[in-house]
C-alpha cells in the first residue's frame, strides 16, 4: 500500500473532514451531557419528594435535602455543558456551511470564466463563416451566461465544463465549431494522445508552453530578453509546473505562468493554430 506524503494531502478536504468530525463530537458530547442532566434531574426530584414526606424523621429529611441540593447542582452543571456543546456545534456548523458556500461560489466563478472563454474563442474561430459569427454575436454571450448562472439553485458548477459549453453552443448555433474545438476545452485532465507516454506528453507540453511564453518577448528590448528567458526557464523548473502540465492545456498554463512572471500574455496568441491538448 502506497504511503501518502504531505504533497498528496488535500488540505481543503482535510479541514472539511475535521470540521465534520468536530460537529459529530460536539453532538455526542451534548447527548451524553443531556443524559447525565436528565439523570440528575430525576434524582433531585426524587430526593425532594422524600424530604417532603410528613412522617420522615429529621435525619432522613436532612439527608434527602442534601441529596436534592447536590443533584440540583449537578443538573445545573450538565445543563450548562449541554448548552455550551450545542452553541459550539452551531458555530462549527455555520463555519462549515460558510466554507462550503465560499467554495461553491469560487468553483462557480471559475467554471463561468472557463465557459465564457471557450464560447468567446468559438465566436472567433477562423473556420466559422461570417454568417455563423454574426448569429452567435447576436445572441449576446453574457446574457446567456447571466441567465444560466443567475439561478443559485441550479448547481451548474457540478456539471462538466464540456457539457455546459456544448449546451450553450447548441443554442448559439456553434455546435459544429464546438465539435472541432472540444479537445482544446474539455474538462481536466485534458485527454492526451494515446500513443505517447505521460513523460513524453509532459515534455511536449513543456516545449509548447516555452514557445508560448517566449511570444511576449518579441515586443521587448533585446537587452532584456536573456534575463527574462532565464526567469522563464527557472519558473518551468518549479515543482508546481508538472501538475499544471498534466491538468491544463498549454495555452492556459502559459497564461498562468505569464502572470506569475509579471508578463502580459501576448495579445496575438492564436488558440486555433494547433490543438491545445499537448
């Protein structure tokens, strides 16, 4: 069995599991404290009843009153423990719900950006006829996105990106363009060619990313290029790059790396010049 390492840890999932465990444990503590409070309450009532017996001798009455007082104090302690456990549970549950809501909002926003980028690239597909472009533009992409993502009860973020784009492309008259470009925008992990090994695919993508990262350098002073190329090469050696190359198409990796290097992605990067699956 493979031993997990720190790099394998999904910290968000781990923190969520801890929060759920906290809610469960606080629930159990509240249940136990409630059982103890109920038991002490029953004991206090029984002791008070004995103390009120008219024929009981003074010693028995005093003992019953002492027991009733002791049980009443224990009942109060356990009752406060129940209240604290419930309050802490409520706070933990609220924090968990807020975290889930924030995570969902972030996933929804990321998916919308991905879908919008895919649809915008389809509108400007050089293989589209002018009539197809005009028809797509008349449908106002943002209006359709607002309608789709405006319904908070529709968990659109749980659907595959490719399925969302395909549905919108159908109504926009872009289905043929989507079928031609789907391999560039399918859900991560992007499907690699079946004939290559993972290492070969990753290396080819790295070369493509380097090619894309070099394009913004065309507009820079020649004296600045060596230092920038050294920075690009160093960035490509960082440990997060292999995972990016495996999970994202080269174009998106290049855009992210450009931003991390303080470079503006070149405006003339052509998404359609070759398949962007690597």
